[in-house]
C-alpha cells in the first residue's frame, strides 16, 4: 500500500503549522488528521509527519506510543469506547461493555481493545469521558451516547449496521 | 433555601439557545469586550496613570476569583506573577482538558456557549498583553473542537479577534489544539509540553513555573475554562460586585458536577459556599438524595483525586459565635459549606468541583480499585514512585477485588501511597496517593476484612496461591 496524502489534506495541514511559532507543536494535530484519514498511524505516516515538521521519525513515534488515542494498526469501522471510570462504573458500565462484546462476538474476559475479524467493530473500555452525570457513557467514533443500557447498546449497534 | 445561581450557565440550557454568535450577541455577548476595550486610563490621586489593562487585572484581584481547574489558586495573583519584563511574548492557554474523573462542567460551556469562553479569553489576553493564545481541548471532545473552531471563525469575521480588534490596534489570535487521550495533559506543565508537540511529561517546578518559563520557555498563563468565563462576568459586573457573590475568600459562582449514587446527578451552578455538601446531595434543587432504602456511605468531594469523606465524619472548624468571638465547633460532613476553604479545613479539597456519592451498597475496596486503575493507567511514567507505586496499588486492589487479597494489603497500600506523595515531579503523585490513603485509613476494617476473608477461604481450600507480596 502506497502512502499518499491528498493535496487538500496536505494544504489543510500546512495551514495548521502557521498556528504555531514552532512547527513541532502541530504534531498532535497532524496525527489526528492522518488518523482520521487513514484510520491509523502507519510508520509511513510518522515519517511523513516528521519530514513535514522538520523532526526525526522517533519524535513522532514517541507521541504515537504515548497518547492513547493514536493507533498503530487499523481498528474496526465502528469504534465503541465505553467509559469504565468510577461514576460510569457505578451506573453499570461493565454490563454495557460486556453487552457490546457479547453482541458482536468478542471475548468478555480479554483486556484492551478488541476488533471483530470482519473489521467492523472495535470495543474497548476507556477512561472518564467527562460526562459522569449521565453514565454509562459510550462513544462510537465521534458520536456520543449517554445513559446507555443493554437495550440502548442494541439500538446503537443497529444504527452501526445501517451504515 | 439553597438554590442554583446561574451566572456562567445563565443561558446555556434555555430553550432555543444556540452556540452561534448571533444568539450570543442577542443575549448581550461581546458587550463586556466592547466595554473593556473602550475604557480609558485612570488617573490616581498621586497623578500616576494606570492603563485599562492594568485596571482589569486589578479588578480580577479585587473579585477574589480562584481557579476552577483544581488548585483554587487566586487568578489575580497568578496573573500578577507573569514575567512582564522579559521582553518575550506572553502566552495564554485555556485548559479545556477536563480530565479529572467526575468532572463534566467545562463540557457544558464548550459545547453550548463557546463564545462566552472566547470573550473571557479575549479579555484575559488583552489584560495581559497576550497576542497568541490556545485552547487545549481534550481529544475525546471532537465535536467540541469543531464548535470552537466555528465560533472562533465567527468572532474573527466580526472583528472581535484577529488584527486590530474593534479598531483599537490590539491583535490577538486564538487557536484550538487537541489533546489525544492522556489525563496528564490536564496538569499545566504537561499540557505545555504537549502543546509543544512532545510527550506530556510535566516539568519540574522550580524552575519551570509557567508564569516565567512556560510555553516555548516564555511567560504563560494557564487557566481553566470556567475561570476564563468568570473574567467576562467580572468585567460586566465589576470585581467588587462579583466578590459579593459567594462567601468571603470563596467568591463568585461555581459549577458543581454531581454524580454517583444520587437520584438526580447533574451540574449545578451555585454561589460558592452558599450550599453545603449535604444540601448538594439531598436537597430537591440538587441531587435529591439517594435511591430508596439506601444510606450515604462516603463522598468524594472534589474529583477522584480528592480525599474521601466518610458519612458521619465530624470536623473541627473555626466559626464566629453569636457574640462575635471565634470558637471551634464540630461540623458534620453534610454541613460543610461547599467551598475551597471548608473542604481544605476538612483535610480534603473541592478540587475541580466534582462530587461523587457512594451509598451503603458500595464496596470501598472496589471503588478504590476502580480509581486506582485510572491512575495506574494515566501515570506519565517519569518518576519511579508514581509509575511503580500507582501500578502496585492498582494490582493489590485488583487482587482484593478478585479473591486473591490478604489482610496485610491494607497496610501495604498505605505504605506505597506514603512513599509516593511528596516525592514526585508533579501533583499527580498526590492525586494517586490521596484516594488510597483516605479510603484505606477511613475504611480500614472493610479492607482488612476483605483480605482476611480471602486468606481464610484460600486456607480452607488448602492452597497458598496468591499470598506472595507482589
Ligand atoms: C494531574 C492533574 C490533572 C489536572 N487536570 C486538569 C484539568 O483537566 N483541567 C483543568 O482545568 N485543570 C487541571 N489541573 C490543574 C492545572 O494544572 C492548572 O492548575 C489549572 O488549569 C489552572 O487553572 P485555574 O487556575 O484557572 O484553575 C490538573 C492538575 C493536575 C496535577
Ligand atoms: S508524578 Fe507521575 S504523572 Fe507526575 S511527572 Fe511524575 S510520573 Fe509523571
Ligand atoms: S466516569 Fe464515565 S464519563 Fe466520567
């Protein structure tokens, strides 16, 4: 697979670098944009970012390994993040996460992100999503869901199947 | 009767209120900015002139505003510590990382009323000679980042931002910078490193106080979203009037995030100190009490890193008697005014203003296990006591949650926590040690009983598995 950044995206990223007195500052914003476009951060994406920002690839790689939101391999098309932190746990987050795993056929007892073999779903526990009063809360890609129950989890999955 | 006093959230939840600039302006938005930018230098009796910017800084001092991000440090003093003589540019960063578990107040502002934050930021930047500022927003708020970018564009188009703001010759740019899921980016020096495009490793203070050596080693102000919004209201109403809200040394309003075992979790804006912890949990205007048949067991009063309070706990407080003398009285947890100073006097803190309630069906062992797992996951790893200690504590609690604990684990946990606090680069060390110290000390019987029971069960099953120390 060849790595090619569309010129529009590149122009967008070039504009971003003007927001900072030092180009290096744009690294996280670059990685967000590249991950959004390619689905994950490949080593080519790291190298490309490094050369655009005048850095060594290691300077970019160390970000990808530090910040939990960046992924080094492709994840499912629908990324389901269930908050596991205290307020959501008290509201029943475990049951919700298990329901998601169960319904898409993932192992309830495994830790960390898991992706279904067909590449459709990734389910994982994440830390507090700053909506602790409406737990359990779940993010599916960029969409945010509150008060998620087992029934609601089913509806969310039905919505995913639709697109 | 204790009730909400909505200043910052005055409009946010009103039907039809939208985050666009027209709506904001229909509700008086950007009038504070016009007012401040139109003010003229003031001449003091001794003939000395003070600039309108300095007047605003003085007004913020007078207002008594304390930071809403966690530490409760005086905003006016923070601004006065900025090194204005270095000749370097001064930066301002809005901390919109909102990452302390239990906290969900900044989200309300960012998503529903972004212009209020932007106006507060422009005013704060103007008052501090800042020409370039950033909003550091947590990565998990992708929609929030889009809303802010849209709002900044609108503000630029209307001449509130960019070059020559409102014809005054003042230039300012504000950009949105997204984090990527690391809690430690909420700590201000970690945040600065992250904004520089590095791992969010907090810097050691001294010498790296942001006011002197912050972003790009230049003087930098880091303020929380809610703090910056308050600045707008200080301009509108005047610092003295703002200081009349709330209680002495705990002025203004504050948005409390209430979650956990209450009937009506939510965010409630109150005058600081005008509602007690008990009122926030039980009063019909707020949490409306616990579910049927449940009793209060514990309260985490200021985000998950604050020390837990136990139901029935009493605190010695100084109060003015009817005769006007200072006397020491016993105050019940529920009667503590929810303000910075009372919570501190009770040995904990109001932190980010997030209250998490635990009822009597909850296990303190499991609750602490959940919190400790968070900290073990989020330690940046620079300091050995924090990196290793947070992991050991989480592992010991995990053992206790899964039948492999020991009675001695309670003391083991205390021992580790004691060896973290005060021995680390940043306050995350305390943030991970305090929950452990307070949970285990205040509920020691529960921890020991859990461990002892598990030991006994293993002994009767004839196995010694899981009894090793680590
Ligand atoms: C581990 C840690 C996490 C923090 N997280 C946040 C946060 O998410 N949001 C925030 O505003 N402040 C957070 N703070 C406090 C900031 O370091 C800083 O004090 C604050 O942003 C200053 O703003 P203020 O004076 O307006 O409160 C955190 C501090 C620590 C030690
Ligand atoms: S105390 Fe923990 S989070 Fe803070 S710098 Fe040290 S290792 Fe990192
Ligand atoms: S604990 Fe789940 S959103 Fe905060």
